[in-house]
């Protein structure tokens, strides 16, 4: 029988070495991703011409709540099977009208204890359309161990048909300063858990699969019916 002393003298097995290497790489990826997520995103009106390499920028889409009547009419047209073109301001007006009230504190209310805070608090989705691409973004607040910090989750891409309906195809996806498109399965998670969390109205949900084409032109999204 081989004694423990003899086994220890031989050193770790190749399996143990390989497992240790894998765990080290995984830990490095997690730490690196966390560092980039916490890296501040620069909010600007336009991307600087001399933008430093590695800097992540965010440009918010226009918000025009005076478009509420217009977007209601376009929703009716879409539900009736008509093609419509929707501007980014109209989309943000629609999303803003669908957002649930935050139920914020009223004068005299006591502050919520730390235990009542959500670990991840997701803000209202914002849309920006430029250069044939659509950007979807939302502010995310993370509350951990009594501290909190805010990041911006954003994805930029186009639409293409997936099976029976059109779906968003992101080309780049960021959480804070972290390009999550380079991490396995991370993009799908960000889309499902951070960006596409707001319920879609039933009339739009019913009309969407009937679309013959979804395209981006200028600052509008064109929804074409057969």
C-alpha cells in the first residue's frame, strides 16, 4: 500500500493541475469582468472625434412625451395590419407610458430599511436610433452589503427574422464598461434580465409576428406589414 507520505512526494496529479488552472482562469475572468462592469461609462451628447481607445460611451435617445397621441394612433394602425414608421422619441414615449409607477417615497415617509432594497433595481428602457442601428439601454442599480452603485446596460444592433417573428440581434452589448458579448451566454442574460424586462402590450405582441419586415432608417424604425 502506498503511504500518504509517498503520495504527497509525487505531487499533484495532472487532473488536479488542470482543474486548478481552469479555476484560476475562471476566477480571473470573473474578477476582470467585475472590474470592467464597475468602470464608469462616459455619458455624452456625441462621440468625441479623438475618443481614447477602450472608453465606453453612452448617448441617451430623445424623450418626447408630447408624442403620446401620435404613438397611440400608430399602435392602432399597426394592430389593424398597416405599416408604420416609429421615431425614437415616439418609442421612448410609448415605453415611458408603459413603465410602472415607482411608488417613490412621499413626504413624511420613513426611508426603506436596507433589507427591503432590491439587489438589482432596473430603470426604464431607453431607445436611440442612429446610422441604421438601434440602441437599447437601461440604468441598473446594484445594492450589495449596504452599498450601492449604478451602471448602464446597453446593446446596439438590428433586427432579423428568427423563426416566425423578428427579434433583436445585438452586435455589441455592454454592462458598465464590460463588453459582455465576449463572455459565453452573457449577452442573452443581459437581454432577458436587464433590457427586456418590461411587459409588451398585448396589441403589439399580437401584431409583431405578422410583420413582413423590420428595418432601421435614419432615426426611425420601420414596421412593414404584408
